[in-house]
C-alpha cells in the first residue's frame, strides 16, 4: 500500500515538473527570453525528468511482480505454468507504462 502511494506521488510530481518545464519553455519561446540554449536545456531537462520519474513506477511494479511470482513458485511448484503466464502478462502491462514515459520524453525532446 505504501509503495502504491509513493508511485502515485512520484507520478504526480513528474506531471507537475513536466507542466513547469513546459510552461518555462513556452514562456521563453513566446519572447520572454530569446536565449535558444536556455529553451533547449529546459526542454531536455523536462524530457529527462519525464523519463526518469516515469520509469520508477514500472520498475517497482516489475520488482514486486517478480518477487511475488518467486514466492508463489516456491509455495506451489506444480502451478509454474499458470504463474509464469500471469507473471509475463503483468510484466508486459507494467512495461507498457514505462514505454509511455519514453514516448512522452521523445515528444518533449523533438516536438515541443
């Protein structure tokens, strides 16, 4: 339960930092400051923060899934096939969240 709260706080913090960085970049491109290197540095910092914080949740999720699957296999080795199938499916869903963070970071870096 505590890890879920921490993941939610991390996701909220990532969203807030993304909005902050996007706002700074937008203000600078609107004419507040004509320093292109500052705009580029803010854009790349936003991409790095989005990717860094966006990968924390999936990493924790995959670690928990793997640990619980090993416990289940230790308790019930006969159910290895069903456990492994469900584990792989759950890891794929958790990894998809990390891929979303990668897509957002690429969009920040190249589009915005």
